[in-house]
């Protein structure tokens, strides 16, 4: 795991390039605290901060082929690098290291962009062709690793620069770059809970979509997709027992591939089915005692420590947990937002930030997690809710009440007292209103409320509707498959894998790996879903596949979504940075926010009993507060709270200066402490 950054610029003074790329890397060095390096070419630079996982001694970056034509900065892991290396050896390639980075470089040299569908991994990569001067960027098929870019080559009065980085904060180091919040993108993010696959909350900054690559040639950029999400695998034709074995073996192979590492691998154990399966398979495949980690909450409504302990004891793991209070969440919130770089509708990402710090302090730098299971195996109640609404007009009143009661047993407002009201809501949303978004229309009602925080009241769903309209094969998907597609394209990469996942773990130099997000596992799930059950028992085939291998209580337990205390923690503790939204003067400084609506929302949340604050109000409050933190830290460039955590200055191990007239030069430097980073 690493962080990468770079630029192509026709106007930046050549003498400034080393300082600029060094400063960009310093702002993301939490992602790769082990070593750093950069490459300088004519009118461009790119570099890496490295978290050493595979071939620790010889995997330094940037890396080149022996002729030094192709240079690579690689962030992530190529899980099938062993198999690809053997295939490439058969084609005549010779390797100087054991690193997956060299395998990826050789694969690109052999097949060009055609190598990308062959790559099973979590990656964001930059490759420079020194002969042609071209730059290529690519990202994995599920968006597990981030890659942002700012194309200023065609801006009126712009500096002609193209910037890229694993995290947007690196752009702050480029001369003349300024962040500004984008009202239209904020409206979309508030409404759908996350930025769309190619967007960011800032003007002029884009994210390379998952499953895509981008070429920068002669001042022009072209974007290409290399793989579409396929949810229409041929139905599994065997028996139910054979399907269970197929799923179990596919997951076992996925976990085995993700245990390839030269450092110890731990597991995040939430106590739920998905992380328990990952833990079980990890213990089966490991020759040593597996270390597991989890979050406990002081508030019992959110705490799952009992289930965590049952699984850890059953599987005999060396278990460690941290207890998180409301005060802890309030204290760490601005730091976590700084690393997330996007507005957040929940506070649940903050405990994951704290957990990653604990894991790193325990000496672990790689963890396996259960993300992706609910999307693949229809685990969310959203999928069952979609089925109920789709068949609503054909159900009797009694059937309707029963179905509603089974949707969210963990939520009190889905209890018997509210079922008549909910039936009326389902009746209202039994027909599609937003073309192609039927499954998510109820969820998006809360988002519409949050979008009212903004002065500009544009249609927050216009870009999402455009995205689904041009998606190949989207129209022929079933209602449930469309729900899956939306989850894979929005909430999974935009929040679960990033804000709550990768961005929190890499804030402390910890890499996360997701066995359920292996293409073979996704295909297996698509082939068995709704073939052996009606979909109303949560992840039935996974439970049957691992019956007898996990505690029975874990298999019978209904899904408890991972949640954390929300707006109430800020009301109780009132940290100093809360003035960003409590002060009328501070609110007015956020250009895109409607101060009147924001003031009404803040007043209600801060003065009302918790039970009178609705879910949509709680979410809108967190969106507002996180947006204010982003404005303060990125747009105005000021510290909030305790500042971004950092590490001591570190060595730049490799510098490759290949600019004309300078000759290949290698040297060592020290990466300075970034401004505002402790």
C-alpha cells in the first residue's frame, strides 16, 4: 500500500519541480510511512510514499524497467501477482524483484491497458512512458483505492497543469492551486450520501472512476473504461449443497490470495457474519494465531462486543478491541474528516479511524475486512425492501404488515406501532418516480432534506440519472440487481471503502483488504443469489455454507448494521470547532451554504431532546458539520481541532532525475514535515 502523487506542467519552473513533488508527497506521507521516492521528467514529476508489504527490501518506488523507458508509481496490491508473474515469465520477461509492483509494470509493458482486466487487486497506478512522454493512470474495478486528478490544461488563464494524487490534499502543494467547494456536487453527495464515481466535493477535481484508465498525451486527456460491473452471471446449475461448497471454496481462495504478505495480517472482527467468515477462513489458512481487532461502544445501543467475543473465543484468535465513547468521536471528528476529504452523513467512520491507530500501534499494517459481502450476497434490508415494494400491489394487507415487520427488526421505528404509517409510505413509493432509481427512492428522501442546506436548489439526482442512463445493460437488470448496481457504484466505493474504510486505515499506515470484493466471489454470488431462497432470509447461502464452522448464535443473529452515535455527541461535548456552524459569522463564510436553513437545523439539533431529532435531521447536521470542517481545512487552509496526525520526517530513498541536460541522477533526501501536520 502506498500513496502516489504527480503532475504534468508546461509552465512550472523546472527548478521548482523537486520541491513541489516533495511537498505533495509530504501531505500524504501517512499513507506510506516507510519510504518515499520520486521521478523527474521533462515537464512532469511523480512520486510514491510507500507502506512496505511485499518484497520489503527491493520494492522501492518509483520503479522502472531495465531500459528505464517505463516508470511506475503503484498504490495498492496485486493479489494474483504470483500467477501473472509465471505467465509473463513464459512470455520471456525476467524479474529483478519479488514485488507485485514489478509484475504490474511488466504486465503493462506486455499488454498495455489490456492487462487491467487480468489484474485481481486493489490499486491505483501511474505509469510514465519516457519515450513518448505519455502518462497513464488506472484504477481497480471496484474503486478500492482512490485516485484524484485536476485537469487545468484547458482552463482559461490556467497554468496548463495536470495534477493527480491518491488524496486531494496533495494538490495544496502545487503553486497556485486553490480549493473551492462545488455546490452542485455537494447537492448530489448530500442527496445520494456520497460523491458519484467520478466526482469530488471540490471544483475542478475529479476522481478516476473504478474500472477506468486515463491517458495524458500532448496536453490532452482521454478517459477509457476497461470493465463494467457484471451482475448477470449464468445461474448456478448444481444443487443447493454444491452451491454452498462453490461459495465456500471461492471465498477460501480469495482469502488465501489476500494473505500473501511479508508482514503479519490481522482481521477486523465486527461480530457480524461477514467478518466472522473472513476470520474463520484466515484461521484455517494461517499457521499462527490470528490477531483480530474490533470497536466497542460505551453506549449499549451500538455495542457488538458480546458477539465479537463469542466469535473470537470460538475461533481462538488473539483478540484486541478499543472502547469508543461519544467524547472520543467528538474529539477525533475533524481529523477523520480531514482524511476522508468528503462530507459525511454518519459518524461511524470516526471509530474506524481510532481503531486503525490502535492496530498500527499493535504492530499490524495489513487487515482483512468484510466489506463487499452485503452488496454481493444481498445482505442489506434495502434489497428486501425493494422486493416488497416491487410486489406491493399483489400482497394482501396481512402480508404487507408481515413483510414490513421483517425488514428492519433492529430499528424501533419499524416496530408494530409504526407499521400502518410505513405501509402508507410503501404504498406511496410502490411505483417508480425517478427512472432507474426505484430501489433507492425512500433512502433518497432523507438526502433531499440535506440538500436544502445549500443555496442553489438544483436537481440533486440529475447526474446519477445520467449515469444510470448510459450504463450498458442497466435497463435489463431486475429491480434488485439495479439496487446492487447502485450500491456498487455509490455507497460502497464512495463511503464504505473510502470514508469508513481505506481513508481511515491509511491515515495510520494500515492497509485493508476485502476478500468479498474478488471478481470470482462477485460472480459466484451473482450466480447463486435468489436461486436457493426467496431473498428474505439475510444471506441464507452464506449461513448454510458456514454452518458448523461458526457459532450458531452468529448464524442466527439478524444483521446489526455498524452504527455509531450521531449528532448527540456534539451536543453533549460542544468541542471548540463546533463554532464553525454555531456562529452565524462562520456559517456565512461557507459560500454555498444557506445560512437561514442551516441555522434552523443547528438550533433544533442542539436544543431538542435526542428522540425528537429525526434520522434525516441527524444526517443533515453531520453533513453540515463535516462540510464546515472541509471548508475550514481545505478552502481556507486552517487547522481544526488537534490538526492532522503525522509522523516524523522521513527519508526520500530514491530520486530519479531524467530531465534533459541533467542525465540520470539518483540521490537521497529527507521528506520534510508537511505544513500543519504533526
